C-alpha cells in the first residue's frame, strides 16, 4: 500500500509539472507552443492630423461626418426602443462584421463583432476583398429577436442569417439560405409576415447589358428561418429606368410608412456613379414605382477638385431617430490630394426629409460638409466615456488591458491564434506564412483613418535567421503593401523596407542596426507621401528609404473594396 501511495504521489507531482509546462507554453504563444523568438510590441500610438478637422473646429451643437472613419463600408442600422445598432462589411477580416451601439446616432461604442468565431466565419483561403459582403441588421419586434443577414463569399456559405436576443452577448451559428445573388436584407411587416429582398442576376438569357441586375423578393419563413421555395419575384429589373441601362441595382431595403412600402436601393456601382434610389408600392411584393426625383442621394454631379471632397455616396439604410426624424447611414470616400482612396469607404450619416411621399437625404444632393448639426438634446461625447473618437484623435495602446481593444483585427483567422498579452506587452507568435500569401497571417491590424497620420510602435525582437522578420506593415491587400521590419542578414541585424506591387517585391532600403535593445518603428503619412522612420532611443528618428508613394495602398491602384491598414507583423517566411 505504501508503495502504491508513493507511485501515485510521484504521478501527481509529474502531472502538476506537465500542467505547469503546458500553461507556460499556452501563455507564451498563440498556438500553445513555446516560441523563444517572438516579438513583443509595446506603446502603439496612432495620431490623425487631417487639415479638414483643423480647419473645421466643432461648434457646441455639431459633430463630424463620417461617424466611422476608415474602412467601415456598407453600413446597415436598426432600432429597438432607444437602442440603435449598426453593422458594416468586413470581407476577410477576422472577427467579422463589427457592430456598434448608440442611443442618439451621434455617440457610438463598438460592442463587438457579429461573426467572431470560426464556426461563423470561414475566410482562411480568400482574398481580402472576398468574404463577408453587405450585412443587413434588423430587429423583429414580433419575436424580440435581432437578425443579421449577409453574403459570405467563402467557406461554402453563400447567403446566411444569424440571430440573437442580445447583440452584446453574441450571435448564433450561421443558417444557410437557399437563394443566389448578394446583398440580402430582411423586412418584418407589422402583420407578422417577413420577406427577404436581394440583388441577383437577370433570368438566364435576359441580360441586356454589362451591369444589368435585378432585385428579387421572397417570402421568409420565420419559424424555420428559410425562404419559401417558389415565392421569389423580380420587383426591379435593371434599375429606375432600364432604357437608360442603369448598372448594379443592389443593397435593397424595404420600409413601411403610413401603410405603404418603400424599396430603397443603391444604383450605379460603388464608385463615382454611386447613388441611392427609391420606389413605392402598396404591397411588399410590388409592383414598385420609382420616385420621379431619383436619385435621393449622390455626390456624382460636382466638380472633381471641390474642397473637402466626399464621393461615391450610396449603399444607404434608414432609421427613425430619437427626435422622430428619419436619418440615413451610407458609405462614402474621402480621397487624398492625388484623388487616391487609401482610407477606404467610410460610414456617413445625414438627416432625411420624409415629409412628402418619398424620403430625400437632406443636403445629399449637394457637396457634403464635414460637420452636421446634432439632433435636439444630444451632447457630443465622441472620444469620451468609452465612445469612439472622431476628427483628429490619438489612439494609444500599451497592451496592458486584459482584453484587446475591439479595433484590432486579424486577417483570415482568429487573433487568438497568434497573440498573447503578457506583462511585458503584446507578443505575436510568428506563422511560417508571408503576408503576401492568401492564408491567415500572424498580423494584428489597425485601420488607417486619416490621410495625414503618424503611427508608431516599440518592438523588442532579435531575428535568428533571414527567414524571420518582425515589424510593421502598411497593407492594402496581399499583392499591394509595405513591410518595415527587422531580419537577419548573414550574422547581422538589418532593418529593411520592402514594397510589394502586383505581388512582386522590391527592397526599397536597408540599414544595419543593433537589435539588442527595443526599437521604435514609425510610419508617417502626408496624403500620398509615406515615410518609414525608426528610433533606437524613442526620441530621435531616422528615415529609411526616403519618401515613398502611398499609391499601392489605394483602391485606385490595388483595387478591391477595403482600406489601408497598419499591421503589427511577424513571420517565419521572410523573402527579403
């Protein structure tokens, strides 16, 4: 018996030791493996310095437009009582579909992401501009449930819907919906019936021109979460006037007001001819008649070189505000001085005049201004009390909080696979994957939110081989990006700047450094001009590579639907 006790005691000690080693390994890296050579990042600072905010200081009754700066496109909004919820497209970003909450349409807090786990989001093998498109969020008072419906171009999903009673506490796994097309939206009628409306291709053999699309509506079975087979009907063919060959009628939403049904859609494509149009019917399934005054929102008619330019306005959604007035959220872009779009498509808001038959965006048909009057009784708290900042602001993160700020995102896979917040800072366990691959990368991203900005981070890292690299990246997509980081060349430490265009990389500059102490890496952008700087003492900065063009960080050159991002990057697959 004594021998047995000794054996059991020995096994218990060994088990405790193994458990301690396992715990240490899990803490030390994102995948439960001890990685001795993982970079540790501290003191990330992002500071916006756009002239538009310096030249347009807010009055006490004003707030800035856009309400979400940087790559937050395709907004959709819903309301339950005094609570407003807004979602945006996220493409291959992980987690996906950021969700925001407000009580007044001015002050917003991010409360999480709708698709925040791998069972909901399968984007590990898609380009950054694939993945999740055009989410629509709706509240159904009939069953006190929120719905988010979207198209996920990856993972075999297609059109899906997820549900929750409490948006702050997470959403269901996706339910696949059996229809083709994109940009679905739900409409819950006050008689208990429900419908799905979406963009689709015209019937086979009936396409009349490039960009010809239709809007379809289906009956929706709330009990079984499915479209009713055979109930589909085309309610818009081509757009407002098919004889004028309108392109890309999409992003439809149905609303009910004073007993009538209104269908609002984007038309003209998501670029320079983007607009919002509206139709009316006495039945949710049509026929729908267009307003004679379409479009009700666009920025396409104005001089190219206008001051404080906002363009591409469209893809809108309406909601009744706390003051009883209607408001519309929509996407728009603010190009830099070379008319390039680096910050991506942002979320704007405008009041809507619905005193007549049709809704019209107030000042949505004239050049937009950077400030708006606040709804009556609202206090501007942006940047205070946990509300997201706007204008020129500073975002500081020393990575000491237990939870990562929600503005940090991964790409194609969970952040938790490669990050750990330690007592020394944020550790990134490098993957054997290069940032130019269409795979999950070990990179933590923050959206570029200004044309003029400075972003810096301090990093403690010593590469062991030339295959290892860590630093920062300015990233538009996998084929267009800059990498600024430390690697090994023979037996020496080098800081390199690499430019990738059309998937081909060149070395812009390199400098031999001593990596025994932490180094501060900085990117400073002034419109189209980017400079990559470094400091070994945190005060005096030296430049590497001179002034380089931000052209490859724009959608004009790189294509796609996203905006530029700044990433904290580590890899075991360095190729320069």
